[in-house]
């Protein structure tokens, strides 16, 4: 089966990007400058990412609000048209089938943004129309993101944190949301396919550094943000992942609610997601065992080298009784390495930025 391609594929090839298979899409892993340089560009100024592999499922018309309220974990009554919300699609056991951003575009239109490989699963639950192929999504992230975007569109740069609004680019109507996945302020622009390369180039010309999936992963890990298939999965609940705030406890019944209620009644989950901070540069990797007093108590779900901290960091599930500040060991492929249990994030964004994605 052939890979799906982004509307920006030709632009990535022209920049010398290293392209890889990600969720059935051919996407840039990195550019010639390398992942570390791209990561630091985002932390210090601004980077631009192609995230067109994310799905867009348009749910619109009468009853759309009620459908989403009954299927998604968060409570849409907390927001209103012109706002975005982070939420989960759960199974009956309370496990996370996908984590999603909902753009509430207008009174009866919602653009639901699933992960790359989960779009069909989401459509089967909430209905709607898959319009992924009609647009590209370009994310500009970093403390200088809004300044750079303003050189292209002042209208897009003004979107509030977790706001959603329209903007005009060369006569083409586009959408922008004040969301992202780097632990920095920034925006994500949904642009019709025919205008995608022009907008991408305009953002590069305005001063953003192109960055690929490699930097996107190290950035989100430093920010302590979960990745579906790692910190979130059908056998992992929002409560285990430390994301109880994504559950609308005050709203009507939704899929998975009963299972989560039972976990709370029992005093909470038996395991929790924690950060692990090592004192060496060698990175932990997914699957590395976590040991306490010589006994395996968990495993790494995501691990890498932190370009900002210049040491290895990881996320891992550990027993809920494990306190922050405790020292454990990570078995790095046969080499036991001490790590401190910490509360993520490992990096907090630049003070000049707005709030990062929770």
C-alpha cells in the first residue's frame, strides 16, 4: 500500500528533507540542519512544522454538539464557538482510543483533529466527513512564532491561545488555531491545498526554521506531552496518564465514564505517568525497564536526549506510590542508569510565550 503524501511534499524535497513513513504518511523526519538544531530553533525563536498528517473530521449541522458531548471525554460547555479544546475518545474500559483537538469553528461546525492513523476510527464513532485531503496544516511554534506569523498575516498572529479564527492569505480563506505540540506558544494554520506551498514558503521567508518529526518528538517529550501509542493507548486511561482534567466529570454520560468512575472510587489508578531525569547524555528508549531496589516496577514509554538539558529524559509508568524525588534505575540496554523521578514537564516555555498546550 502506497504512503499518503502531504500537499507540501515537493517543498520538503526541495529543502533536502529526510522523509519517513509515519502513520501511513510520508513525512519529513529532519532537514539537513539536523534534529537538535531544529529543536533549539523552536525553543529560541520559531520553527515551522508540516502536520498535514493529522486528520480533520468535519462534524456540522444540528445535533453536532450533542454527538460530540456523548462521545468525547471533555466537556464542550467549558468553551464556545471560536475556541479549541483538547479531549479524548475512550473505549468502554476508559482506555484512550485517540487524543484529539476540537476546533469549534462556528455554532454548528466542529473540525475534529485526530492522530494520523486514527481518523477512520474517529469517523466510525462520531460520524462527520473526513476532509483531510482538502487542506494542509502548518504549525509555527516558539517564542518568536507570532512575530514571524505576523509578517505573513497579522490576523493569524492575533488568534488567542486555544482560540480559533479565520484569516485571509492572498485572497484564500484559511483557519488558524492557537494550539501546538512543542511546549511553546504558537499557531496551527489549516490552509486549502492549492495555497499550502505558498503559505509554507512565506513563513520560511519570514524567518521560521523548518523542522521535522524528530524535533517535534523531542520538543513534546521535554514538554511532558503524551504521544498516542506511547503514553496513551486503548489500555491506558486518562487517569493513569495524569490527564484527569480532560474528563468532563460534571457532564452527562459518555463512553468510558463508568469505568473511570470505578477507578476513582477505588482510590485512583495503580500506576501513574512520571518523568525520569538522568545525569548522562545517553538517551533512554521505549521499553527500557525501570527498576527500584533491583525489581522491575515499570518501563519507559518515551525516551530521548534533551537538547535543552543536555541529558537523557524519559516518560514512564511507575507505581502510583512512587514519590517525586525518588531515585530509580533505568536499564539502558544492559547498562543500569540512575534517574530521578520528577513531575513533567522537563522544560517550561520561554516567559514571553503564552501558555503551552496542556
